[in-house]
């Protein structure tokens, strides 16, 4: 969550095997240093997706809307443990079941990340970390689609959104109309949660 100067990331190869360790400052700015990140997509039962607006003091993509929860793995930490920790640190959410969705790779001119994405359903209060996040709000899928490419979102979130829509179509065998607020959305996701389980 916070970024002390000594924060260290494990460096991994293309098979996600740890091959070294490097400071955060070296990883952000050197795409050759592949490191690990956990994301969580937090939905309301009606299908709206929680996004966080990054603090204007962030060194990367300040002031832009981003994935519900995202954070780097600490050395020795696995993806699920990092997702649980970041949920607590960023949004104040504890003991919320997480369901694994997919793995992906982010490669750009700034950094290279191996990402594990999880899903959570939450309809209660959010107590976000004000030093890290400017604001949070729930978005309908149609709102997100209309704003893609406008500069409102981080490039990483826009990639995440496309990956999620693709997962939704493949896993649930239908177009993601429920993401705009369909009544069956939560039930569809509960089916996935029950079949996949927490991992």
C-alpha cells in the first residue's frame, strides 16, 4: 500500500519463477524486471464494479481511475495472500471471500507485471485509505465502456476490463449484459464462486 524507499519486489521469469529481488524504484522504469501483482474486482450484487481513483501523489498514473484493488506481492507472499492484504489495507475489507479468475501479463514501457485477478462481491461500506486513494465509487459496465480511451482510466485497468469481459463470455457462455445491472448477475457470479472456490 504505502511505498517506502526500501520496498522490495521479487523478480520472476516468464514462467513466474523467482529469480531475484529488486527495489520498487528499479522495477518501475525497467520493463526487464518482471514482478508480481494481485488484483481484485469488487462488484455489488447488481453488477456495478468498484473503482478507485488513484491519489494525485502517486508516481504512476496519478489521479486516474483504477482496478478495485491492486498491489504488489511482498517477498515470500503468494497471490491470494497479497490480494487479502490489499483488500484490508486499501478498502478496509476483511474476511471477504475471494474467487480466482485468471492470470495475465502486463507489459509496457514502464513496467512488466505478472497478475493474478480475483473477484469479490460486497454491498456494504468502504473505508478506503485516504493517503493512497482519492475516492471510490461503483460504475455500471456501460459507463466504463463509454469512457474507455478517454484518459479517465489507467491503461492497466482498461486491459483488466477487457480481460474480465472475455472471461465472462467464456466462463458463463453469454455476453456480459448483466454487468450493466442485470438482476441475475450476482447469481451467475455465485455459481462461479461455488464451483471455483477460494484459491
